[in-house]
């Protein structure tokens, strides 16, 4: 199959396929006499694996490590477990940061409940006063 069909069947874009090839996540396909890429079902399966990993928030580095182990099924699971534990810890940290930001936004939103105008006493003034000191991990 050609790149357009591969991308379509995997729910991707042709440029993404080329990008993954440049990174070495997808092996280089065979080429026709006219220099067209020709992909097989192995490419499709690998591209779907990559997309599924990306869908659960894996970095491209993590995807590369998982592909390494996927290509070597005889290896022990210990390193995969470590990789997944690291990914889970990062997600838990991100969730904490998102909960914090949610609280900050709700606090700013509550300002408008008691201040009916957008002027100095409204939400925009709150953002003006708070925004420089609010970042992930900072108190509101």
C-alpha cells in the first residue's frame, strides 16, 4: 500500500508517517521503480501501536523504548514495568497540577459573582493581579 492508504487505515496523516520514519520508529519501506514508498501490514500494525501509545500520553522516547521491547519479546518485562511506572508517576504529577490550576481558575471565576463589572474590581483585574505569580505548582 502507498503512504496515503497506510495513513488513512491507521487514522494518521502521511506527514506523520514520514516523521516516524525519520525518527526510526517506523522502518523504511520498500520502494518501487518509480521511487514510491510501498508499505505492508507490518508497517500498519506498527503505526497503530505508535498511535495507541501516543493516545495514552507516551512520549516519542517512551514509544521508542516500547518498540525496542516489542521487537524483542524474549526480554524480561522489568524495564517495561519501570518505564510504565515512570509514565504513571508523571501522569499523577500532571493531574495534581491540573487540579491546582482548576482551583485557581475557579477562584478567579468566583470574583465575578460578587463584582458585576469587568473594570478594576472584576475578573480581568484578578487575572492582572494574579497571572504573573500563578504557574503550575504555585499557590493561587
